């Protein structure tokens, strides 16, 4: 799963949720990311901080790609830890 995915921002089109960032099926992070994407995109598009739609989309994509990369990295690390011989101590440490 590429953690450094980027693309050229288009002036009138963007992606969110699974279309924008793959997320392993772990702890519901994919749906959480999609909901956060929708909220951030709506704030960018309806806010007064951007000169036009293209600038709003570019700002949304920048923050979304940074956030989704960090979450995907953490998710992959957690999945890997659960398949190690020290999975039980790892889980106990996460819960405590």
C-alpha cells in the first residue's frame, strides 16, 4: 500500500474515502477516514479562505493525503504487530 500517494490537483474534481486512499481493514479506520474526508472537503469548499474551488480542493487534498498516510502507516504497523510472536504483550500495552 503506497503511503506517499500524490496526484496533480484538478480544478473541479477530487476523491475521498477508499477512492483517495486505500486503508487496510483494521479497526474501522477506512470509514473514519472517509467521514473525515467529507468533513474537511466540505469545510474547504464552503469556507472563505480560498480564492476559488481549485484552491479549496488543493488544500483539502494536501491535508487529506498527509492525514491518510499517517493513519495508514499506523494501521499497517498495528496489523504487523498482531502477527508477531509478541502480539499479546503488544495488545496489552495498547489497551493499558
